[in-house]
């Protein structure tokens, strides 16, 4: 059996070449070695998605011969990527041995920084969170972010919560234009993020590969690989955070767009009918976000500063939250209709940092604005992964590369957040 350390090093050193090949499959030929890696990836993805699963079932799903499956499975077992979980009884003949991803095959660290928090997760190969460090704090500046991140990674390593030799990489999920978007309560010093090279800083912090993605795109990838992606391969993810965000998954792959702006639902124009004419048009991100909810409550004498506070309100506070949700539900329904017409996904998922109970209430109101008989509309669901979805998505990036999942994307190894608003006009 290959050691965990040698496997991790070999897997990580080869993943760039492997991922590069998938960027243009219609223009790329395959030699015998490449074809073998492709077949291996197909089997690994099948086990990841369908586990527990037998060798015979893998053969039926992939179309490979049973001898080919036996060879590939034996190799994956030797490398420690998969494990024989149990025998399935109750069928005729010899009980089938079922296969699963080995949770200890590899690990990843996922980091999510936003205007109101920093969350850092240590995650294993099947998506179990082995450790979590969370800081509920607004407008963390770059130097503090780097120190808190270094402390968390050091804590994971010292506590042996993960095997550093099998660490596939470190992922970062963060908003584009983190320091540039005008925001309620944003201090002037927060502009530091516009000049901060976060990729270089993280690469100086660790010897492991660094992956970076927009936080809503990352949350969508987390849903794809460890959430509702098991039921839907094309969906739009709406993140309710300090600023609203969106991520798009098409046919099992994250879709970033030509400039990396796909899914930026905050730029969607919405007709604002509060003045009675519905002639005023605003951007969705200018009226709908977690911070706008806090501000609405503050205007009515209710102080809320963190998402958990929304769950401890008295009857008056709950009525105000419901009032705001009902008003916003009309705008969100418009967004769902537009998404359905333009993208035509299977589903729209709503998640982010808004507490689950409040998301469910919001969706009830949104459904009142949608025609239940309209079969052209995507189904609308609460996202499954909750407030840590973006941090989980950050961990998914290196994990997907190490496990050769379809969602793996080589661009995440070089991408940095968009720094200048004028890129929209370039």
C-alpha cells in the first residue's frame, strides 16, 4: 500500500495536469496513461456520489467491464482513497462488498471571510467537519484575518485533528470587491482589502496548494458535492449574507462566466413599488441583505448584530422580521422568475447566514408570489448546508482536486478576488 504521505504528494503534484486536460475535452487527445486516469476518476466519482456501492453496481453505472472495475478498485484501495465498508446481505449468492470513500484519504481546510465573520473548517474526504473555528466579528482587516487563520491552522495541526501529510490544500471563499462595495457601517480602514494580495499571503503561510473562489460560488460547489447536488445537477444558489450573492451550477459543474461574475444576483434590477408607482428601479443588493434586515430592525428600535440574535427576539421583533421578509419575498420571487427564464435550472436554493427557521419563513412568502401551476419555474428549496456552506465550499475545492471530482477547477489555483470595480468596464 502506498503511504498516505506519498499518495498526497503524488496526487497534489499531478492534479494540475489532470485538471488542465478537462478544460477543453473536445480539443484534447488521450494517450493510454491519460485514459487510465480518466477511467480511474470516473470510478472514484461514482463511489463518491453513490456510496455505499458494490463493484457490480459500479460496472453497471459506468459501462466498464467487471475486470476493469476490479483493477481500478484494487488500485484505489491500495492508495487508501476508498475502503470496503461492509457486506450487503439479503440477496442471492455471495454477499456483495460495498465500497465507500475513505474519510481519512485526504483532508482540506476551508476558510470563509466576509464582512461579518471568519469561519475556518477542517474537513475530511467525505465532508465531515473535524474541527471548526469561528469568529463572529464585523469588518476584520487583512492583518487580523491572516493571524486568526494562521492560529486556526496551527491549532488543527497541533491537535492532530487532521493528518498534515494528507492535507490536499487550503481553500478560501470570500466576496469579490470585499473592501470596495459601499456597505452599511463599513469603516474607512476596510479599504485595505483592495490592495491586499490574499493569495500571496496564504501561500506564504503554508506549503500546501491554495484555492480561491467567490464565496457564493463556493457555497454552490459545497451543495453540489456534499448537499443537494445528489438530487440536482443544475441549480442556482442564492446566498443571504451581508451582501446578497449567487452561484450557478450547470450539468454538475460550477459556472463562473467569462469574467467570474456569473451568479452576481445583487446586480439584478428590481422595480421598487414602495412609492406606490413601481417606477423606481433599484439593484437587489441595495435593498436585500442581512445587513439591511438589521438596519430595518434598528429603525424600529430593535437591536440585532449577529444572525443568532434573530432567533431570540420577542413577539414585536418577530413581527418586524416577518414584515421585512414579506416585503423582500416579492423581490426574491422576481429574481426566481428571471433565473428560471434565463438559466432554466432544475432548482433555486436559498441559503447563506440567515438562520434556517427564517429562511423557511421567507420561502413560504416567496411561494405566494409564484404560480404553483407554472411548470417552467425551477423548484425552490432551502439550501441544505446552512451558514457554513461557503467555508465548506472552500474546503471542497482542494478535496475535489484530490478526489478527481467533476467539480474540480484548475482556475481556483490561480484565481484571486476581483480587486477593481472598473474591471466591469474593461
